[in-house]
C-alpha cells in the first residue's frame, strides 16, 4: 500500500465514492472512521465509485484511536485542515503515511490540529469566501503530492 486516506465521519457518499476510485488507481487504502452520513451500500457511493469498489482496500474503524492503535507506534499521520499552519508541500512523506481528512461540514476538530502542529497541514486558498475545497479534490491534491515525493514523479 502506498498511502492511507482516512475520512473521519464523511457525510457525502459521492465524495467517498470518488475517493474510492482514487484509492484504487493509486494503490492506496481507504479508512472510514466513526459514524458515516450514508450507508456503504448507498447508490450514490457505488455510482461515484463505479466498478472500482470491489477492488478497494477499505476498512471501517470506530474511532481514530482504534486506527492509530492498528497503525502502531511507527504509523505516521498527517492531519489535513484549513486550521493548520503548515502547507501540504512541507512534509517529507513516506510510504504508508496516513492522510486524515474531516467531514465535509465540520472538518477536523481544532483541538486535534493544536495537538499535532508539526503534522497538521493545509492547502492554500486565496478566495474571499470562508469555505474550503471539496473533500475529494483536497484529498487528491495532498495524495498526489505525497506520491510525487515517494515515487519520484
């Protein structure tokens, strides 16, 4: 597995379906954490993932603590948030890193970002509106930067 995409309480099935496709095509794993805003049998989830879903390495976890326990002490986590100070291009990613994204409407909790300032990252945005990028777009941006570094593209 090249990388791990972690979605904490995703709400929109189409985003998760798009990320399922992205994970299959980049040989990355998808982790769904906490309560989902949809069923994994949801029509829109399957539609967005098309026929990729059966090839997906997907795991469900009750909590981030459970996932971190499974990753072990060597597991590295990068917390992607508009609240972070560091840019997503600053870390030196490694094979097997976890890229963690919050839900579409809430993102990751501020306390979590404050607890991990060295591994919390953001994508720069210049628009005047106080919003953020679509979840699946944001994940693709960060994942491809990590893969560029790891695979030397």
